[in-house]
C-alpha cells in the first residue's frame, strides 16, 4: 500500500490557492478591460488602447513632455474627439469651445487644478469654485486691465532699453536669445510688480528661480493627472519630506514674492505698479487679503515671465527661420520710422497701429502657443453632446491650444506653416475667435495684456536697431511641454543697423 506524505498536502493547497487568486485577479482585470473597451459610455470614442484603460498613458506623456505634438497626431488620426483617459476626452470640435469655456458655462475646472492650488485660498488660475473665482477676479482685475498699461508702460521702457544695451555689448557674438528673452521678461515682472528690477539682465543670469519654475511645471504636469497621489504625498510630507518640485509654487517662489512685497513696502514708492493697485483694491474688496496679494505676486513671477519669454522666442525664431517675413516686418518698421510714427523704444499705441507686426505676433503665437496641454473641465449634470457624441456627466473634457490652432477650416490648409499674411485678410473673425494662446472665455489669462505689451514694444525696437540671423540657419529648436511648451536653441548673431531717420 503506497505511503502518502502528509507534509505535501498543505503545499498543494497553497499552490491551489495561488492559482485561484491569480485566476480571480486575471478575471477581474479582463472584465475591467472589456468594460472600458466595449461597455463604458466612452467606449465608442476612438483613442489609444492604453488611454482607455489607465491614467498611466496620459501621465507618461505629461512626464515625457510631448503632449502638444501627441495630441495633434491623435486628432489627425481619429478626428474631433479622442479618448485620452478612462474618463477623459480631448475635443477639437470648434462648436464645443464656447460650450465648454464660454461665459456662464457649467463646465468646471477638473481636479487636475487642485494640485496647482494646494492649500492656497486665493488662486485665480486654479480656483474651481466659479462664484469664488468671480469674486476674486473682480477684486484684482483693474490692476491688469488695459487702462492700467499706461501706468506700467514707462517701466517696461526702462527694461527694453537695458535689454538693448545688453545686445549692444554682444554684437557679432552667438547670443542665446531664448535665455535673454526670459531674463528680460523676469526683470519686467520685477519693475511692474515691485517697482524694482530683479537685475537678471545685469547679472546675465537668474537666481535659481528659472529652474524652480521649470521643475514645478514638470512636476505639476504629470502629478496633476493623478491628483490623489499629490494629496497622499501632501499628507505624508511630515514623515517622508517633500519630493515634488511643484511645491516650489506654494513654497520658495511664494516666499520670494512675500520678500519682494516686504522690501517694496519698506523702501516706499510713488509708482503706480501692480502692487500699489492691489493694495488700493484691498481697501474696497474684503475678499482680497494679504495672502491674496502674495498669491497674485507669486503668480506674476511664476507665470508672467515664462509665458512672455516663450512667446518672444517664438516670434524671433519664426521670423529668422522665414527671412521673407522678417524683411517685410523690417520694411514696415523703417517706413513707420521715416514717417515719424515710431518712437524709441516703440510705444504700445504705435505697435498696435502696425498691421504687419500684429500679424507676425498673432501668427507666432498661433504656431507656438505657450500652453501645450488640454485645459481640462468637468462635464456638468445631465451630460452634453459634443462632436455628435454624448458625453456623460463627470467626464473630463478639454481642448488643446496646439490642436485648435491647427484647424484647417479656420486657418487654411497650410496650418503648419508660419505665414503672417493669413492675418491680413479682411475677415479674421473666426481666426481671432478661436485664437487660444491665452485661453478662452471667463478664465482667459489675466496677464495677457501685459504680455502683449512687452512683446509689442520689444520686437519692433529690437529689429529697428539690429540685424538678426540664426547662428545656424538649418538647426531646429527643441520643445518640451510641461504645461508650458518651452524651447531651447534660439541662438542668434546680431549686428547694428542704421536707424532710419
């Protein structure tokens, strides 16, 4: 009679349990995938396989910094609506833009913005409560309105002239214009916000703020796709420490802003800078407290320099890559100068009256909008029909500026080409209506007027005084999309030119 080794029975039982558990999890995973692919309300929306099953797909592309180009390719392949997450879609249907972003919309900002806001009570960019946002925006909007530009323009003039002096010292050298565009933009923020330049152009370098901002942008871009992970990290920080560069926005950069505010108050100033306007608003708006003022100053530092620098790089780069358009701009500049219609530095009013300059600026920002990711919103109760597809309530939807700006029905078949002349036709209504460089609707970028003023003054003044050429005409710049699409490789040579009289 065979002898049974009873010691093997528990092992056999354990193996059976492992098989059963593995089978259970495999079955659950398979059921989940089948549901997402065939039975989920978004199952009919085309898109990458992995995007429909996990947030890892969109998180990876946010980490890689290629979201802007990825979304263009996906919409070219799949059409006006693409599934980019288990419960998220990207929209290229122009009729939906107003529905999602227009005044009075019921589409609210998604949880992606919660990581940007953190624990801040006053944050115009990230605030998701529309009523609270409306009160906060009304309390500070006058400081950023077009009427305020007259007060701020002389401070921009001073910075433009310091920039021109720096270029004069670098004639016939290879100049990293991308770096200098950001040094300039940062110094402008200091002048118009705190009545004191940061001195970056004089130092020919920043104080580490650029790296902190870039790190925060990269960090926020990917962890915003999995906000629960941010809040878990936030809860564990007392134990594990801070491992997210995003917190620079809530920490070191906010500390810098508070320090500059304190210094500005200590030295005093009769300038009508943004800080003085915010303090004046405090007297009338109870919702604008000292923390709100610090938050606005932090936002100026964090976003005000990068967006303007990105757009300035784009204008210069595209002009130098397309000499025929550069020449037309120079001809307009020289013609205005000969007619006595151009000051030195150029005024905002003069720049606004230069049709080709305006066309160049619009076209550069169309080709390279600063923001390269979708602006995510949440579909309201009752759902919505977008691009002939019903989108259920709670679904995250968003439009990407890079996709919107490449709509051939609006901008023509040559959407990949830099062609300023498209903005000179009689009817540019749709082109301007869907110009998404500063966002759209009620949440449009608050600092757009200031940014446009900086570029309007710097670009014609620069090309008035200097011949600019790329150091290597054949070299292409590089792009990285961490919310903002930052560029490297705008290396130029410049030489003095005779200013028309």
